[in-house]
């Protein structure tokens, strides 16, 4: 068994609970502790020690982690614990862990953040998109409710091309707007496009880039909402998740469109 520290909203000190670990990981930890005991002649079993065998404090461990991240080229000294939490959450999601398990291990009061990790998992996303893409009902719904027809970039005049900002990143080359030229759309470009019938996605558009940017921005919402204790009823996060699903559907539609076009050209 291993002791895992986690902190839920409103708690001043981490709640420590016993956790099961794999036999392989347990053997590695036991060997590490034994090596420390043999090297420094200590009776206790600390995992992190200084060069002279003294148990490191939480603050000292944090300083060491910052140093290692800096050596790895990750210059985010004030986000060490957040980066480690994200890595753990995404790693669990990549291995197929449930939202309830991820939320429990990270100490979240809801599964909203955990669901975002699972949504961002490439393997899970590909499985969902492939399964949905084969469903005739899903195809009809996507065709009628999301965007307009898929078009080729070369057939669109530059004035109709759509561009915008997501997560402070400029994104263009995604599609064209069917509104008359010089007409100002009342909605936010890119964000609203993937659920608009006036939007015509480029068959080879940068839709994956849009999805990645939305996922990064959604994670920022999660971080802020988690600190504020407002993960359950968070409209911006819910809107982002809806948009991400719409972008995923568009990516699948464009993929099918390219396959059909390739078959017809053969």
C-alpha cells in the first residue's frame, strides 16, 4: 500500500489515504528506500533525501522539481504542482481510467475536470470519432445541425476566409463564411463557426489546431474554476466541451470527404 496525499477545495491540509499500487512499482520503491538506508545508515524510509541523507522537506522537494523542469526546458517555475497534477490526470486518462477514479485521485469534488482529461485523450477521441463516424444517424445529425458543406480552399475567395484567436493563438485556414462579404457576424469567429450552418470547413483545414487550442483553453478554465470551487456549474467550460465535440465531428466529416474524393479520382 502507498500513502497518497490529496487536497480538496476548502481543506487546509492534504487528506492522506492508503492506495494500492502495482507490484512492480512497489518493488521499485522498496529498492529505492533500501538503497537510501544502506547508503546513509538511516532507519526510516524517506523517498527524497539530500546529499547527506537528510529527509527533504516539501519546500525542498518543490525546489528540486523546479530545477529538473528547468533542465528539461520547461520554464514554468510557478506551475510545478499544477503540471504534475495535469500529467497524472492525463496519464490516467490515456490508460483508460474512469472519470470517477481520476477525480478521486486528484481530489476533485466533481468529475468535470476528469472528463476534460478523457476528452483530450487522443486514443479515446479516435475511438469515439471512428464509432460515431460509422453511425448513419450521427452523420445525418452532424450534417443538418453543425456546419455547411465541406469546400476546397482553392475555390474560396480570400474575403470569405475565417480567422480568429483561441487561447491567444492566431488561427486561420479553417474554412469560409457564407454570409455576404463585409457582413459582420454577431458571434465570435472560430468559436461559433463549428456549430453554424454558414460555416463551410476546408477539407484540409487546420481543424486539429483549433481542437488543440480549445482543449488548452478549457484546461485553463478548469484550473481557475477549481481554485474558485466552481467546477460543477461552469458554463464557459461546458461551452468549450460542446465546441470541442463539434470540431471533432467536423474533423471526421473532412476525413470522410477526403477519402471519397480520393476514391473518385482513382
